[in-house]
C-alpha cells in the first residue's frame, strides 16, 4: 500500500489542498445521452458474480457480451465516419482487429479476464460519451486515435491505455474541476513515462515492457493522488527506491502554477486559432464584427469551464487601447492563469495566497506591486498604499501582465512570463540583452543565441554573472550542446564546462584539429598519469591522432591488452565500448598501430588466448551483439577493416581465424544477433554485417557456423523476417535478402535452409494472425515491407530454393494440408480487401512461379479467394494464367484428400461467409 501523504502538510504556504488529491467522480454511462437505437445493457465479467473467467466464457451471458463488444467496435468505427476522419478506414481496421484478436484468435490467451471486465466497462463508457452532443469533435477525434493506438498490445497494456482514454474523455466535460483532474492525469502519465524511460531504456525488451513499468509506478501512487488503479498483473517489481523517486517527481510536478499555466496556454492557443485568420490579424481596428467574434469564442470557453462572468475576463485574452478603437490579441497566457488560480482558490483547492515580488514602486500617488504564485505565474497590480500587507485572492482584480520594465530587479524565485522575455530579446540594445538571465531561457539553444548577439567581452561578462546557474542548474541534457560552442568561443565558457567534464571530456568538446593539438600539449603530463586514470583517457582520446597513439604504446604492451581491457562500471571491454559508441576512428587508430613489433608475441599460446579474449565481450560473449547496440554502422565498418588487417598478417592469420566464430556467434543465445540487428538497427548496419560475412578473407573461417550466425541455434528462436514484417522495416528486409543471396552463392549448402531463414512466422504451429508476419504487415499498412519481402522471395538466387515453401510463406498453409478453423481465419483475413496490404499480398501470390503452388494449397472451397487470385494472375500475363490452369497436376505439399465441395444451399452460405472477408 502507498504511504500516507498530505500535500497540504508538505507545503503549507503553497500548493494544492487535499481536495485536489481525491478521486474525481465522473458520470456513469447511463447518465450520458445515448445514441438512438443503442442498447442500455452492459454485460461484463465480474468475478464476484460470475465466478471463474472460464465459467463466464462458457456461460449463457458470454454470447450477449461478445455481441456488445462487436457493436461497440462498430459504433466507434461509425463515429469515425460521422466525424469525417481522414484515417477512418485505418481506425475501422484497428478496432475490427481488436475484436478478432479477442474472439477469433489466440492473441489474448493470457489475462483475457481483464479485457472482459474492466476494459469492457471502459469501452461502454467511452461509447456512451461518443454519443454525447456536448462533446467537441476535436476531443472525440483525439480520444479515438489514442484509443486505436493502445489496443494492439497485451491485455494489461490495453487496460492501461483504455482506462486512460476513458478518464481523459470523461474529464472533458464538467467544467474547470474536470479540466484540472484531466491535467493531473496527463502530468502523472508524462512524468512516469520520462522516469521509466530514463531508468530502463537500456534494458532488454524495454519497448515491450514500458507500459508495464508505467502501470506499476502508477498503481504505487494512485491512491495518494486520487487516480484509478490499473492493476497490471504483468507489472514487474521495480524497487522501493525507484518507486519513491517516481512519487517525489510526480508530487513535484503537480503544482497549481504549472497546471494553471498549461491550461491557460491551451485556452489562449484555442482562442487565437478561432479568431485570427493569420498572424497579421493579432492586432487591428476594433470593429463590431471583430468584437462579436471575440465575444462568441470567449463565451464558449467560459461556458466550457463553467466559470461566471467575474471569474474569467476577456481582458485576459484581448487588450484594448484607451479609446477602445484598437485591439491586441495577447500572446501571454499569464492573466488567464491568474484567473484560473483565483477560480481554483474559490473552489477550495489552493493553499496560501499570492506572494509579493520585490518592493512596491510609487507612481503618481499609487504603488505598483508585483506578485507571484509558485515559480511560473506572476503579474502586476496597482495598490493604494505600500503597506497593505498580505492580500487574499479576492483582492487581485484588474491585474496586468508583467512588462519588460518589471524585469530589472527580478527575483530568482520566479520565472518571468515568456512573452515579457521575448519582448526584451527583440531589442537590439546589448544592455537589454544583458538583462535577460540565463535561467529565464533554460535551454542551450536560446542561451547560445543570445550570447552570439554580444561581443566577446560582453559574452564573458554575461557568463560570469550567470555562472552559478549554468554550472549547477542548467539541465544535464542541455550541457553538451552548450559546452561544445562555449569552450571554443569564450573563456568563461571553458570555466563553466570544467564543472561538468573531466579533462578528456573538455578535449573532446573541441573540433578535431583543436582537440589533437590540445592532447599534444598535454602529452608530457598525460604519459605520467597514474594507472587508475589511464583507462578513462584511453577510452576517450584514442581517436585523436598521433598523440593518442603515443599514449597507447606507452601504456599498453600490445593491442590485445588495450582492446580487451574491461570497465566494471559499464560491463564492457574497450572494443565493445568503441563499437557501441560508433567510435570508428579509435578502432582504426589501433589498427594502424598493429605492426608486428607491437602485435605478435613470442609466446604463441599467450598470443592465442589474448586474441580470443579480444574477440569476446566483457562476460565472455561475442562482439556481434555490440553491433546491435551501436548508435550507427561506422563501428561495424571499422571492425571489418580491423579483421581484414589481422587476417593479412602472416604471423596472426591462423590464430585470428580460429577466434572468428566466437566473434560472430554465441551458441547459448536464444535469438541470433542478425535478428537483434534487424530489431534494433537500420539497413546500414545490416549492410555492414553483410560485407563482413561474405568477405573472402573472413568467410572461410566462419563457413561451418554460418547457419547458426544467421538463424541462431535454439529451435524456437524467433524469425528475423517476422520481426521485420511486423515492424514494417522494408530496408532491413531488402538488406537481409541481399545478404542471403550472396551467402548462398558462396556457400551452396545454406540454400537448403532458406525456407527456415525466410519464414515469416514465429512458429508454424502457432495460432494464426498474431504469428503470421505477412498478415501483420498487411494489417499495419507496411506496404513497402511486403513489396521488399516479395522481391526477396522472387530473387533469382533464392526463388528456386523456396518455391515449394511459398504456400507456407504466403498463406501460412499447414504442412499437413489440413486447414483447421484457426488457419482458415488467418487465410480469410490475409485476403481481406479492406486490409491496406491486400493488393501487395495478392500480387505476390499471383507471381507466375508462385501462383500454381499457392492455388494448389488453398482449401478447395475457398472459391472467392481463388477467383481473386486468378483475376490478378490474369492481369500479370498468360504465363501466370497458364501456370494456374495446370496447378492441379503440379505436385504441391502433401495434403490429406479433401471432401467434395458442397453444392446447393450449403455452398451458397459458404460463399456468403467468404464474401464477408
């Protein structure tokens, strides 16, 4: 259970009161206007009422439940068409796919009870809200799109996404309070996504587990901040320390000023887009038509928030001149944020009152005071006297936006409005630019843009003045970009960067020529560095020319010791580190040093062990996995050059060749590293691997394990083509096909394994649909991937070896020839004209060399599919048509003799069933 939490106790003078952290009660489906003709009944699985989930599935209520799910999916698709969404066809496909996966495939075998319970109830609520006339079309469109993107994962992932969409949509109605709760949902989700990504992004299968990590953190703090739990059974334990840090980050982000500023910016953006035809219309003559336009849009916003006339003022959106003849549509949401904060205070949600910023300034008998609430919202207010003391929210009427004149002595405790800073930056006077504090800008891009407008002396003065903020508070993600330019242009930039980087880091921030010169100047000092500092230096400077080579020869007895040195902090050897960081220049530098006097030992046994260790990673595994983790393909090219160089050295050739199988292949791995590269990298890395595997100097040493390198050794290892088709990686498929064609040409024995290497299914006995890559690609609209797969299969070097397997590749046909119901479902879906990839799948099946075997493998009663294939084959020319005509006589895969096709009424209904697809 989460620890008890009292927001008010944590921040008594500022923040949300406990009421904000209570759950928000939303309208039930029956309370929402229902589309005429839609049923009011809602059937779902309740363990307390229905017992076990299996009993529910076998019970009398399941048929009604299934029908309601189908009608929900159809209603959402119909809503897409009613809203005239451009992607209505894609939306329809995704929701149909969800229904098929639940009821016609074995996709949701695990945890289907979640879909039949909480997810079904959320869908009922969502469908009811889609019919509510109060809902704005843009909100419905956003909700449907978000919903469609979140239903293609596992059952707990679907639950988290659907419940989030339901909550977000339900909070669209209900005034300001609902808008605040909606913002709370979004802030919590965004903070947790960022925290989980930062912590787990390097973990294996992070993308697959990301939603479960977020669900776990969400459930940990749900009770404390008034959110509904997801209850993800697949959520892993992430450690109490990390969960506590997530909780702290969420509570730090849930501040009134941040939420009010976000909502205010959304409101102002909506207002401006509704009333302004173009940027030039942001100011002009205040005509009656323009005034009416402002008023109509403003009244709609106020009505949506449920605020009274005195709670939200048009003055917060539009400023009029003294005569009321000209207008300016504001670009600063500060005044809207102030009105929202006042409304939140009136609803008992805020602790504390506005805080003065500096001392009041006297003007013509009145006093100009500046106030803030939190760190993001500030404003100015005229007062009758300087000593009025604390003021309640009720006293903050007729407020004004902060002006550039207010920024002279601005407090570090609050950020000024961005609009005021923009106006100050618009000045060409260096004195005005110097007034802009670095903390007001907050990003390296903006700070550097300001510094470039100053002369060197002014820039150094600016950096010296703001050095404390830059050293300690500039976000870490901004530091490298800032430092790369600052260390080159300004002395104070070097001083600031030295607080973030060690000496080698500072050198690497310089352009290469300057970095080499800087290392050369430090060479006498560097050579004498203690042993415990040398590893880091060598990791980071080996690419810097001759000075780095001098250090390498001085510190290491041979290149094998240098390349295989381990770093316990990263669990990588140096060669692994350089490959994964794509540091090709460092690898090339070591290669250039590999002369016989430094490379070849007299002790042949010791030399052989050193080479073997170099070609294995930190934990003894092979190096090819590092290419899958690399940030690019340059490192792979450097490794290739290194291997060719070593194999060309007479004294090393045999020992290096003996170590190559261990470099390319790990016998204990479940998935081949070629598949890992296909999953995580792009076609350039696959092409670099291709060049290595078919290199005439390398291939003889790895010929005996080439199949294991390509496919892995585990019989259940996942297929590369399946992953690439599902992910739509057309470039990977093309590069992999080119690799296989060259491998077969060099090693003909591999040809017999091409059906295994090109199989688009994870498991030929698995449930269809989910595991048939071609069908998944067609559903996902991965047209280019399907086309490249077809080009690979029909490649002259590949087609003769796989032509007999084409029915399995394309149709998912069973080896036994028996089309069980599950495989029939997959077949019908594959040739569904509504799927985006339908035309390309049919074109592949109608290829002249492929068509006869595909036709022979089809169930004899699949008449509609046969007719469609014949039609497309005819369009390809007489060769395909003639081949199809002789398909009966051509031998195909062994098949059990089928029963005679039914005729009469039975045949009619079978054809009708096929027409549905």
